[in-house]
C-alpha cells in the first residue's frame, strides 16, 4: 500500500519501512537502493528491510546486502 500526501515532491522521499507496508515521511517520487544506489519509484518499491530501514531495487540486491561474500551465480 502506498501512503502519499496530496502533491508529492519531485525529489527523493524519506520513508519509514514497515512490515508489508511503508510510510512516506517526507514527500518525493523515489528512494534509492541501499546496494546499487539506483532510483526506485515509490509506486515500484517492492523490496526493503524493516530492521535496516533501507530499500532494494531487486531480489538480487537483497541477497547481495545480506550475503555479501556469496558469489553471483553464472547464468
């Protein structure tokens, strides 16, 4: 569920990550991935850590953050 204020800013949002949801503290259109620094549009945000209070752009970024020593699989 996306919690937005009326008109959101154009910059980076400040977000509180909750279990299964997040709360926009300061309006914006995106957050940054804690691993890749990629912009993640709020309406596309799917992965985050409640404990670390950070967002991730993809499942691979989550794995890289929590298991940094594990080599990436060769596909």
